[in-house]
């Protein structure tokens, strides 16, 4: 019978660098048709940063959710400071000194930094204690160089500042083991570098321990002491980062060599495919998100849009795809004004769209096969006079699943059972395979492992040979610079800079992303 009582352990006493703090033994977790974690052994020592790597569907997120009490393992045991514990919920995890910073921040925009940090704690209901709360936040901010104004409201903060609030929220709760899920995915280059320094500093002060989950291999090398690599739910290797390199880690992750080379075809851009003129649109809060955007994309051209999340990029993609209305301005596609056309009519004209949120791009309860034809089910060969041609749909799915390495138990599996990375690959397979004339891609490789990301990037480049115009929205400057032909930078709904990719300088792009005028 599973032990039902958690153990209150004080991490602050008798813990020296090198001491074993957290140990997972033979952790196994199954979902319908999927063995997500297969007898995993993983440990974290005091005073170190231990990275967890793996391709999509390797089991990283499942393992971290078990550590944080969101999932219960089917088999295996968890030990803290050598004592067996049962972590039944995030409350148990926090009580044991384990904190987690999610990729999507769990903050209330209308509340202040201080109010968010103490949200859910008893002291939150006592106004008289707020002065002491602010004083403690300021001490933690100074100790860990997490500068943030306790009185500022969350909606006023940048992505990097919001992440600091999340980390402070865990430190305020005395977390000594900090789990971060894709921590640099929405940060500017400068903010990502600051976070790397912070994690190393935290690992040396009061024995703070930081398991680090990321797909960005150079950051892993620069930040962590050890790396554990998962592949298909199993540990394939544990290694010190000073004894490896990004290419070696990539090979271990995907089981084969990753070339880190993009086959960028040199093609002169053709006629204009998309012309946007003085576009203005609101976001979901009724605030102006696009403030007079004008741009053009030509045949066989990739226009990269760089910027920190929340600066109008997503609204631009939705407006072009027909998912969001405009206040003013024009959208010209192949010489035709499509500003007022429906989403379906835009699809029929050859506009493909890879949304930022993969759940928006699928019907969760539909099968993988049905989702692969979601935007073409009404056309031949998938449509017959009396309805859907299921045999044609099945043949198409049987072709796409291995070509795009979609990890699924079968083509009949409901999409909701796929991991986020595999849902992303499903959407990419659907949109690219239909040979669009214009492809809108919003974070197409976000959350994908290096092998899958390289494959997708080469697919985008190959579309140039078909005279496809591509709008590439990405928060990864390396991706933007290596894939795009031209780069436009967004800040607060405006284009702050535009430059040919061959002439782009990362520092300048980062400055434009932060709103600095050069």
C-alpha cells in the first residue's frame, strides 16, 4: 500500500553542496496507449543545476508533473533527503520545498506583484501584514538579483519581469528545489542571459537546487552542471555538461545525428502575395494591438517577425487568417482585397495557418486522421458526393504520420491524447502538405526538440521552391535569422525595425524587441 503521509523536511539545515536532495527511483507512468515514463531514475544534488532533455513525447513534462504532485506515478518512489515521500498535490510539493515555474505564467494581471506572490497564503487576507510582505519580497529580490517593483501590476510588466515574479513566488514559499519549464522561450536574448546567471547564482546560495527543462542546447551547456537525456520515456544517458556539447546532446536526444544545417535555397522573390496596408486591430481586452502595420511578402520569400510575446504578432496572424476583425486597413492577397472574407474562403484561396496555441488548430475529440484533413475535408479526394471518403482520409494519414514523425498509438487515436509537440507536428503536416500559396506560421517549432525543429525549418525553406510566401513569427532569434529572408521586429503593436536577414545583428534585433530605437 502506498504511504499516505508526506514528511516535513527542513532543507535549510545540514544541507551541503553535493548532498542528494531529490531522488526518483523507477518512476513509471502510463496513459492510454502510451508508456510516458518507463522506470526512470533521476536525482538532483544540492548546489547544482541539473538539466532534463528529450525530444517531444520523451516524458519530460510527465516526470516534472509527478515531482510537482500534478500526476501520481503508477510505479516507483520519490525520496527527499533520503526519506520516502508521497507528493499528492502541488500543495504537498510546496510544503516539501519544491516549486515549479510553468511555461505559461500563473499570474493574475490586475493584481500587484506582491498580491500575486502571496496569493493563496493566509497572510494574503490581512492588510496589516502587507508592509512585511513587501519587505521580504525586497530582501529576496536583492539576494537573488530579481529586481521587480512589488507595487507594480502584472499587466505592466515585461515577460522577463513576470518570470521573476513567478520565481519570487516560489522563493517566498521557501522552495529549495525549483523546476522551470522552458524558461527562456518568451524572453529577449538579454533576459535569457540574465536568467542563466540567476540560475547559477541560485544553485550556490543556500544550496538552492534547480532542475532545468529546455530544448535550447547551448543554454543547457552554459547553465547546467549535469544533464539527463530522455528518449521515448527512458533515461538514455546522464552526463556532466563539461564533458559534452550541443551536437552530442542532440544525437542522444533523437537517436541519430542532427546536422544543425538548413538548406536555404537562393531564390529571387517574385510578385507580391500578401500586402498589408495601415492595419489596425484590437486584442481580446479591447486594447489596440496593431497600430498601423504595413508590410509585403512576395513569392518564395520568408518574412520573419521577431518580438517578445504580447506585442501584436499573434493578432497579426489571426487577422490575416480571418480569425480576428480589423478596425481599419487592408489585406491584399494576390491582388485581391480579402479584408472581409471568411476564414474558409481564405483557406480555399490558398492561405494556411499554424496557430500559436496548438489546441486551437485541432478538434481534440477528433482522430488524428480526421484532424489531418480538417481544412480540406470538403475537397477531393477526401470528399465524395455523399460525404467523407474515409479510405482516402486513412491513406493520407498513413502517409503523413511517418513523414512528420507524429508519435501516436494509431491514426484513430483522439488528438487530445497526443503530447503538445506531436499536436504541433500534426498541424504542420496538415498545413504544409496542402501546398499553400501563403503560410502563416506562429511559433512553428515552439516546444519541438532540435531534430524536429530542424526538420520543420527545412520544410518551410522547401516551400520557397513552390513559390509559397511565408510569414514566420518566432521568439527564437537564431531561427528568425537562419530561416528568414527579411526580418521585421514588433514592439507594442508597431514595427520598430526591418532588415534583410543577411544584414541582421542579434544585438540590434534584441534592442528593437525591447523598444529601443537605434
